[in-house]
């Protein structure tokens, strides 16, 4: 029972840190990353990052992102500022060897990307292929980051573009500030 109590406290701490991070990000950006956009991917792994998803900067070089493999089906694209905050908070949450191994795995498959003058980001083709992205990518705003899906896989996973359940929306509304 005692170990279970530690797990619950650890989860509560993680949720509190996460809520603080999200609130800080919304304050910095002026809003969360929302919606979905489809883009073409060229043979070099480049695609245009929609203006509404871009973090901006004084110059194009100031606008930085981190891309990582999020699951067997998706990549995640984080504004660099959000990545740094999340990565640091994650480091502080754990400490055992298994936790550090997960952080190491995450770090090893993550890389910096910067939009070019046309607003395109380049993700190495071999990384895109690991999650099945080929000719079309769907970018889905997930609040503080974007999910990157292959168009066909996205359509198969979300066939009717159904609305969230009533239960989910009730929970969602409880998290208002």
C-alpha cells in the first residue's frame, strides 16, 4: 500500500507540473495549438508549416522546433521553448534507471528543425518512414505541440472525424482555469 501511495503522489506532482507548463505556454503563445492541416511532403522530407502553427521569431532562424517519434504512428513537433520546458520537467520527475533510460531513448530520436525562408521544415525521410509518413502529412494541434500523421493512417484511425464523447467533454470543461 505504501508503494501505491508514492505512485499516486508522483502522478499528482506530474499533473501539477504539467498543468503549470501548459498554463505558462498558453500565456507565452497567446493560445494553444489547435486544429488540423494537411500538407504535401516532398522527396527530401520537407513540408510547409501552417502559419497558424508557427511560433514566430524575430527572424526565420529564431523559430526553432524539435521533432521526435511519439508513437508507432506519429511524430511530435514541439516549439523549442516548450520542448526545453517539458524535457527539463521530465528529468526532474524521475531518477531511477528505467526513467533515465526512457529519457535517453526520447533524446536519442529527437532533433532540432528550423523552417527555411519558405516556411518549410525538413524532417529526415528515414524518420518520416518510421511512422509511415510518405506523400501527405496531417498536422494536428495538441495544445503545446503538433502531432504529425501520415494522411492515410490518420484517416483510418479517425474515419468519421467524430466529435469527442460527452464524458470526455465534461472532463475537459472541469479543467478550465
